[in-house]
């Protein structure tokens, strides 16, 4: 019985641990970052993994859009108050 419960408990906790690293973009300090794109949600939003392993959803600012970005792209971007005013696909 115990050998069945431990793997089931471990499997139940995996999604919780995976989502624990997601951070609100507004909490990211202003600056320039190199990130890996996990998913392009739409022209205004991308899900990225930062170099420290933190996952966040970033939004474009102003006339910027993410139409040229694809999943698995490496992007150098600036974050200002949780928004992306400029980026370049590397």
C-alpha cells in the first residue's frame, strides 16, 4: 500500500512544482535580458524562460508586436515595468 501512495503523491506534486517558478512580469526588475521563448500566445504576449529558469508571460508595449517570434527562439529584450518596449531575435 505504501509503495503505491508514494509515487501517486509524487505525481500529484509535479504540476505544482513546475508552476511554482512562474513569476508576474511586473515583479521583474527593469533591464535587458536574454530569454528563450516557450510559446507565442498572440502578437502581444509571449511565454518565456529567463536565464535563471524563471518562467513569465511578457506583454508587448506600444507599437511592438511579437509576430516575428517563434517558439524556441532566443530573444534579447528590455523589460520596463513588466512590458517589452524593444526586442531582437538572436
